C-alpha cells in the first residue's frame, strides 16, 4: 500500500513546520536566558562604574582642596621668610647648629688627644716593665717607676675604674704584668 506522495509531502511539511517552531522556541528561550545573564552582568558593571566614578569625583575634590591649601601655605611661608625677625631667628638657629657641631668636633679632638696620651703612658709603662722583667735588676730607677705607675694609672683610667680602690689597681697591675710576659 503506498501513500500518495503529495500527502506524504504535506505530512513532512507539517512536521518540518512543527520542528522549526520548536527550534525557534528553543532559540528564543536560550536568547532570553543569555540576555538575562548578560543584563545582570552589565547591571553589576554599571553599578561598579558608578561607584568608581563617585570615588574619582571625591578624589578630585580632595585633590583640589589640598592643592588650594598648599598654595595658601606656600604664600604664607613666603610671607614668613620675608619677615626680618623670622630671617634672624633662622640665621641664629643655623649659627647655633654650627657652633654645636664645632663644639662636638673640638670635644672629639680633645677626647682623641686624651686617649692618645693614655695610650702613650700605657705603652711606655708596658715597655719599662717588660725591660725590667727581662733585666737582672731588682729595683726600679725613678724614671722607670714613674713610667710604670703612669701606665698602671692610665690603664685604670682607660678602663674607667676607680683608681682609689686598691683591688682595682691590683687587678690592673696584674693585667699589665700579664701583658709584659707575652
């Protein structure tokens, strides 16, 4: 039994139309879903953009305010630096700084000289004691005794000890004697 071709053709056309409608409906739903998603993203981005624009506007306002204050401060500073009493005060402060720096340099030079003298006494006392320890003498000459005494006192002074305390002096005497034996 054969169905005539025109009827079959009509049935296929009707089925084809239903499929096209179904596909069209699917495309419309997909487009709607994508459109809704994209609209949500665009809305979020627009909100962020508006927030950032507000921040930029606020920053511009703050910048302009600070710039105006800066200009006012510069003008005030320039006015201050032209006033004779301010100029004189700045000059006195700079002179005082220079004087203090010079005083520090002088104090350091004095301290260096003082340390040099102590080192010289220590060295001379050490030499005299070492020479005495290597000789066969049993008594010091006055010059040797003074050099050794000054060396002991300089060592005690340099080590910042109280030279009036005999224990400290004995300690430093032992230290010098130990160094002479080396």
